């Protein structure tokens, strides 16, 4: 399936799975260096960690809680 046919939850899950796979490949060896990049501070692993942190921290639209009182400054909520 391609992106236009995926829900936001499916896209988020694919990002998480991809970031986890990248972290498995770029896990530092016994010398502390990435086996692929050959550097001590692997930028790819850092980016994958940031994607995981962001994707897992974002609440999906369906699980977000609604505000208890309507905001008078929001014309859609004030009725």
C-alpha cells in the first residue's frame, strides 16, 4: 500500500518500525563505534532515536481528550 491509502496510525507505526530497524543495524559495537558508519556518535542512530521519541510521544487524534470547558476564543467550540 502507498501513503494515500494508509491511515495516520499506520504511517506512524511504519515510522516506528523503520526507526527500530535502523537502530538494530546501527547499534554500537564493543569499541563504541557504529559498524556501518564507523563513527562513535552515529548521526543515523540519533535521528532514528529522535523519530521514535517523537512518534511515540504523539497522541493520535482518536485518543486525544476533549477540553472540559469550551474556549470562548475558539469560534468552533463556542456555541
